C-alpha cells in the first residue's frame, strides 16, 4: 500500500481565490517511510491573502512572496511522487491521508495541480482517501459529547498524543499529529 500523509497551509479557504503556501508530509510505501517533505511555496499568481489565514499560519504576505516559486516546488513534489508510482499505470497510485483532508486539503492539492497545468491529479492518487478526522470518530464516539470540538489537536490529545500548541498550524508539525492519530485509530500503516 502506498500512502502520502500530507497537510497544506493556504492563504484562505477558497480553492480558486487562495493559494497553497506550505505542503508537508510523508511518503509511505508498504509501511516504510520513504520520504519526509516540507515545501514552502510562493502562492499562485493573483492569490488572495486572507488576514485570518495568515494569522493562523503565523506568516506574512511578504514572507510568502519570498518562498520558492510555485512551479519549482511543484516540479520537486511531482519528481518525488514519480519515484514511487507510475502515473501511467492505473493500478499504481497513492492513497492520500490527512486530517479533514476529504473536505479541504484534497481539493486544494487538486487545484494546485491544475494551477501548475496538470489536470491528471488522478494519475497519482486514488479518488478515495483516508481522512483521520472521520477515522477517529469511532474511537472517540463515547467521548465526543464532552469534547469542546473535533479539531486535530483536540482529537490527538483525546487519543493520548502530547500537543505543542505553539507548533500548531505549521504543516510539518500538523502532519506529525495526523500520523499519530492515524497510528492510534488504524494501527501502523
């Protein structure tokens, strides 16, 4: 089984107006971590910057504009994927794994491919994915009513994962939380 655990940080919540500024994760093949990645990326040309999103991400528009160009980062990301899947083989793909990724991150990643001129997102990834928010529901169903919310940090903590609140909303840290949640609710890979 091939997995890409990933998390994105964006300039807002609209896939068409806002852009990706960080993509972090792990490539896991047959239970072995093959790559750990953390790409900072200058958002797409014309991206809108939502003040709340920048505040949550603890970044400024000026910082984001100094990140490496989107095309350069995209090329590195795809080159990494190409080491582990054959995009022309319909039976050789990754499952995406994230927290609330089915609702948010997957769409932004797909749009990021489109923004880079690639409409073949499905050549790399299965259409169904592992969403750790949904997967954690069964494990925490009995506790849910007493939980203040079902955000990733809250869920991780409820599952016994130690949280460093200062590091939240940095994709490289958030992917570690996601990985810990995945291990707790699904077992190791």
